[in-house]
C-alpha cells in the first residue's frame, strides 16, 4: 500500500502544478538553456566566418602602395604596383564563375537584450518622448539598446568595378595624367561593399527552448515541457517587439498558436510529437525568411 501511495505522489509531482520552488528552479534552467543556445550560435558564427580572399587583400595593399608611390612622384613604381595588383586578381577574373564580391574583412559582433517585452515597450515610449523634445542623441542611445542579435559583417572588393579602376589609373599614368590616376586610385581604395548578416537571438533562444521542451514531453515531464514553451513564447514576443519581422507567411501569431496547440496536447494525451515537428519547421521557415541582411556601400 505504501509503495502505491509513493507512486501516486511521484505521478502527481510530474503532472501537477509546479511549486514556487520548482518554478524558480525552472526559471534558472530555462535561462541556462537560452544562454547555451546563444553561446553555440556565437561560436558557430565565428567558425563559419567568410573565408577572406588572399589575392584581394594583396591586390588592395599593392593599390595602396601605388598611391603612395605617386605621392613620392615615383611613376614607374606606381605602374608596376598597379600591374601587380591586377595580376593578383588574374586567375579570379579569368574564371567563368568569378564572384561579384571578394571578401577582404570579416567580423562578428553580438548584442544580447536582457529584459522583457514590457521593458522594450517602455523604452520605445521613452524614445518617442525624447524625439518629440528634439533630444535625438539621447533617443539614439535608447534605440541602440533595442537589439538582440549576432551581426556577421563582411567587407568585400567589388570585382565588377575595382579591376576596371586599376586599368583606368594605369591608362592615365601612361598618358601622363598623374592627378587623374591618383583620383581613380583613391576612389578604388574607398569603394567597398559591406554586408551584415543578422541572426536574431530571441529566435535562437526560442528554438532551443522548443527542442528542450520536446525532450521533456517525451519523458513525461509535462509541466516542465509546458513551462519551456511559455518561455519560448516570451522570446517570440521579444523578437516581435524588437522588430525582427519576416517576409514569409509564417507570422508570430501562427507560431504562438502552434505552441498553444502543443501545450494543449501535452496536457491531454501527450501526442505532441508531430506538432513539435511542424512547429520547428515553421520556426525554421520563419528564421530563413526573416530580414537578415543590411547592405550598405562605403563610398
């Protein structure tokens, strides 16, 4: 009889309401899950940084040297430097599948917003008030805090224009038009394509929480699985408030409804496996189609 009672008590702990102590513990474990996901995403971003094109970097150095030579009135050395700069790109230029951009610099930056969706709303209200008062710089500081993302920035030489600029500079030198050659080289050395790929951290966290929730659901730990999904919903809300929107039909509303459907199923007969699969596919589609790049040209 005692064994039966113990068994019933254990069962009630698994499927009953969580105590305040258990709820506090879950807050810690869900936070650990999110932090682990963010660390993994950062490491992946670093590991997958764009491979820089050695020839493009060397060509850029030679172009810079050519400009220095012109300042020293060493025309012959400048001509040789430009010729060598073009030579570094010769193999790439002759390829049928020559890329439009040649990466010369790559960096990874991460900013993690620590707060709730209510905090975001309050910050936005403050920004609006500051702008109404003409306090643009103070507003900008608050706006800069409203981001939670990993930025992978790649600076590239535009292959469509850079070699032509070198050829034009060489042509001017042959004609004795030194000033015009210098002007072209200066433009070539200041015209790059900069692309920033953005990975929204709230979506990274939500994905990890959903994956962990599925594991708990399979182990029969229903309350824990539901709690993890609650936190995943919070992260989706944060992503929405921060403005990480998608071009796809997979909206936040659809994702939230899918989570609620799973939670309902977990509370019932717990036939949530297919629903988890569908949710993860929707979330992947959402992340794939999100506004994930900022393009700009430094001129």
